[in-house]
């Protein structure tokens, strides 16, 4: 590449690098530094406390609850979102009357604002007059407060996330399914291969790169959720829906303990890094990029 084109290419990339460094890397480094200092309050400046904020985590019962809730929430939403997205993509990949309308219906929750989605589902969950209770009443079932009970609140929030994310992941699966060569289907049909066998032996391995991409994104989304919890439950009842990122939000903006919130943020980044790398290494033998 000539020197002039090389310089031109770097100049085109420069704005993206500036924004990436200014709004991603520098804040991350500053957050790491702040986690080793105390929170400045009024005229009292911040002082270096070393690993005190991290030691505080070990004795924090709410953090333990938030970590457990986040693990359960991730275990609920990640496989459900991925499987539902794949099922919807398989359903709408064929051409039939009304397929465009069905695709639009599946994708519509994705474009709705998070706050609007949370308020819509709050109406669904409202005891007595909500949509779910109205349907239950038709079958003579008693009223239930799904978002207001510790036993069901986390599942209620997880259902909202699956409903919103599945349509987004469906788009990637639909593109992957349409990229499967038709010749493979024809050859499989000649050999007498059934649909389920073809899907399990041919289609599923070919779309594994998409599955890895979708799974990593679903994992990140599972740990960075805060909007639904903020609107629907505020982490309650009795910390039943207290997720890790919402706990970071509460410490940083409600209690103004920014130093502890910084340490919690580093913990969250570390968890996502370990989980993300684990997913890549675990799927390395099954994912082959061509």
C-alpha cells in the first residue's frame, strides 16, 4: 500500500479511535484507579485505601445476593433467547403468505425503548386488572402479583428480557440460515436425509459462528441489564431482583458511594471477561470460520 493511502486510511480511522479511547478505555482506566480510593464527600478529599473496597465485597450480603440473582437471570435468559430466536428464524425463513408481517411482529419488541417495554409488562403483571390476571380469571384462577413476589419477581423480569431480545437475535439467525447452500439440502434429500437429521448434522454446525456471536451478546446483555429492574422492581422485593449492574447503579447514584461502585464495576468487567473468553474457548472446536 502506498504511503499516501496508508495515511489516508489512518485518518479515516482516527475519529473512531478518538471516541473509543475517550469514552471506553480512559473511563475504564479511571474506574480501576478510583476503586483503590475512598469516595470524596464535601470537603473531605478521596484518600488511598488500597484493596479495602474489594475486601468489603467479601462481607457484603447484598452483593452475594446480586451475584446469585445475576447467575440465575443469565441461566434463564441466555438459552431461552437463543433457542427462541433460532425457532423464530426457522419459522420465517420460508416464503409463505404473511411471512413479512410475521417477521415484523417478531422484530417489533426490539425497536421499542427499554423503559416503554418495562411499563408495558408492568401493565401485564398488574394484579387484579393486568392482562395476565384477566386471562387467569377466564379459567377461574386467583389473582397473582408476579412482579411483586420474591418467588416470581426474577422470573417475571427475565421473561421481559427474552421477549425483547429474541427478535433481535432472530435477524442474525435468519441471515445465517439463508446463507446455507441450497445444494446441500438437495443432496441430503437425494440421500433420504430427514429434516431433523439435516438440521442437526448440517444446518446447526454451519450456523455455529452465529450461535457463538448471539450467545456472547446475550451474556453481555444479561449482565448489563438495569432499565427493566429500575422501572419494574427497583431490585425488590427483598432484593429478589437485585442484579449486579443495578447494585452498581444504586451504590454510585443513590448512595453516592462512587469508590465502591467503581470496585463493583471492575468485578463486573472481570466476570464478563472470564465468561466471554470461556465461551470462545469452549466453542473453538465447534466453530469454524471460513
